[in-house]
């Protein structure tokens, strides 16, 4: 059991605690994995889940958290296995890749400029559109949604200010291997540089890429202010994390443990979302702070969005065909 007192645990969740002695051997081993390093909000979520669940179960569920593992852009198929010895983890916390892999027509949830803010995201996610996306992921990958986490708006880092669409033309922008994102940014004239998440710092340091985009917790945890001088607040995408559990693992739990797992993750995701909301301004201030403080730029985000509109309209017409931009914005 981690650094949390049982008395403190009882205050919050007295009704969920078992009567099993706290020093009994754990009877459930639960593995949690995320591609993000310690310090990222999804890693923080995993550790909070570990803390809360081990407390609520009085140590009868033993949680192991692995960070900076897996690949955000290439989720290991073994994650979906019903064979526990082949499975790399029982629960994972990642970005929007599951939508791209298993529900690509719903990838508008993770499309630049489509979603207004996290409250809007939650309204759409809890609508029939979100239900359909979750059902596809479950059917295609044996993964059950256990919640989402607000990661903050995605912003730009660079060594020159990004003030409007003209500054994007010819810019060597680090992007993950996400075709829909690449389509939008290429339409604005960027030269995409595909680099996996762990390689961003090195690519920016050696000039392979000139700029990156990501949420503030990513920018901070990767220490990008050491290799980039400007932070441009494009707010082009509402970042979110997906928490997915292997369905076979969850079904093998007894009902009480399954309830504790779901409730502990609901607690952890709500805690993490509030933490992100509370810390966005503090993260920005920390990125500005000396030494190596970044210069914060407020670009003409509306102009960039307008320039990207034809590419976004084309994606709704050809790939995100289950809905329209107008329907999404109306929710």
C-alpha cells in the first residue's frame, strides 16, 4: 500500500472498503501502463489510481504502474489479448490513438480546431457519437472505456514566434504519425517531421525539427524550454487522455473489485482533470520562468483556424463521415 493512510482513505470512501485484513496477501495483480513519462498528467493519473485503489481495497488489489512504455502511435496488440501472460497491461492511459486505430470515422474528437473546449468535448463524448465510438473500440479491440482526462489545449513551441498562418509556411513541425493531423497542418504549408514522443527533445535540439505542438504538461515534462525559445498559444486542439481497460481482465474480476476499479479510476480521472484546469496557468508561468524561460506569444488563432477550415471540411466529407462539423459544434 502506497503513502496514504487508511484513516484518510476511510474518510473518502468508507463504503467501498472490504473487511479483509490489510496485511493479507494481495489476490489481484493489476498492471497499468502509459507511454508518458512521470510528470505528465496521464502518468499522474495512473499513480493516483494506484494510490486510491490500493487504499480502497486495503491492499487486496496490488497495482503496478509502468510509465514511458508502449508507443502512443502504435498501441501493442497484446494490450487487447485475453491471455494474461501475453497482455502487456490490464489498463492503459494514452491519447487519441485508439480512435484512429479502431474508430477512425470518429477521430474528429481529436481533430485540430473541431472541439471548442473540454466541457464541449465531454458533451459530445457523452452523446450518441461518443457512445458509438466507444462501442467500436470495444468491439474491435476488446478495450472498455474507463474515462477520459483533460490534458489541456495543445500549443506550439518554436524558436521564432508563431503569430498567424504565414509563419507556418515551410516550418519543420514535429508531428506524431497521425494522418488527419498531418493533412490539416500540411494544408497550412508546414513541413512535417514524424518523430515518436520520446525523440522530440533530440529532434528539436539537433534541428531535425524547428517546432513542436503539444499540451503544456507534455511540453513541461519533456523539458522543451531547454531547446525552444517561444511558446505560441494556438490552442488548436483540446487534448484528452483515454483510459481503457482490457475487457477480459475486467470480466474476470469479482463484482466488488470491478466496482472498486471503476470507481477508483473515476476518482483519479476527475482529480487529474481538475489538476490540469488548476495548473494550466502555473505550467505556462513555469515555462516562462528563468533560466531558459520561453517567450509567450498570443497568435491570431482565428486566422489559423480559418485557413485550416478547407482541410477540416474535407476530412468530415471523406473520413469523419458519421457527422458534420456543424452537428459537433451544436452540442
